[in-house]
């Protein structure tokens, strides 16, 4: 395992004005958010372009089913949630490609089946039902170094994927026939995107809970679209908004006068960004 003591020390020095950031669990939470925020921003741009907001919602709610499978099979729920989310995401992409049904319809069927099965199993055990609460609201403050390591690996893999395939994903979002005309392997990119998005969503569940996962993906990207006038600038605006919202949200939630849930505070800050961007877009439209 990597020695993160130097990174913790740097985080403490950077945020030396905040006493809360001198505590190890807060430093770990900050590192996790600094890794997760750029990933949600980059994937969120394509969630909007591909109209996949409902997809991310379905994956986030699959956390219940992953938990239930772990309990049934006697396995760690953390791993069964990841495995089930991947299977669900890839299954949705597979059926979408081979069905004449609309994307929303396919996702709705998978969503209904997974959440119904998960709730049916969880409802049998009251103790398990209480454990489910942490998936509803999330708790980034309890993340450990093992999860940070997995998050870092996902960050590297997703960074490479977006660097290599960002424009290709834009072509696919515009029109699959156009993408094939530019020799883009549509199926491979769709499966890779679906799988990676599923992993990002599951980590978001850990951070902000099931109820706010879609907001982590959508709001920064939507605000970025109001600010930017090109696809490239939209990506960087989304990253800047997501990272600043994560940092400010974590710091505010730790203050004595606030004492709010970290995930909810992060999303609220990003919503303020969206309000500002909407005003900028409105003024720009009036100027035109």
C-alpha cells in the first residue's frame, strides 16, 4: 500500500487555516473528493450528451441489490455492489444495442427489477434495513486508505479513457452512424463507458448517497454548458466547478455553524454554480 503520509501533510499545509483539515479522516475525505470530483465532471459531460441521467440513477439504486447479494452469498457487500453495478451497467448497454425499445424503457425495466429484488431481500432483515441508511445518505468521512487506493486506480484508468476517447464519445453522443463514419468502434466505447460510469456511480454512492448521485454527475456538467462555448471548454469548466464544489462543500460541512452532511453540501455548492451560470447564459442571450 502506498504511503500517504506526505500527501496528508501537504493537505494539512494547504488548508492550514482550517483546524478541521488537521485531522486524518478529514484529509482522507478531501483526497477522495479531489479524485472523485474530476471523474464525475468528465463523465457527467457525456451523461448529458448521451442523455443517460436515468442510467446513473439506476446504477446508484443497484447498491441495495449489491448489498443484498453480499448478505445472501456471505461475501463483502462492498465487492458485490461493485460487481452487480458492473453487470447491470453492461447489461443495460447490451439490451439497448439489441432492442428496438427506447433507452429510457430499457433502463426502467432494469431499474425496477434490481431495486425490487434488493428491497425484497433487505426487508427480511431489520438489522440489514438499518445498514441501508448509509447508502441513502453516504458518508465520505469514513473512507479508508484501501478505498482511496481503489479510487486512485479508477482515476488513472478513467483519465486515460477520457484522454483517448473524449472526442469519440462526442461523436457517439451526436449520432452513432456519424461515429462509425469516422471509424469509431461504437460498441467497444459504449461498453467501456457504461462500465466505467457504473464504477464512478458506486463510489459516488459512498460519497453522497443514493439520493444525490445523479446530481454529482449532472449539475457541474450542466453549469459548464452554460459557461462554455465548445466541448473542450465544457470539460474543463465542469472539472473546475466539480472540484471547487467538493472542496468548499467539505469545508463548510465541517464548520460548527453548519454541521451539514458533506455530500448534500457539495451538491448545494454546485447548484449555486449552476444558478450563476444560468444568469451568465441569460445575460449572454440578451446581448445576442
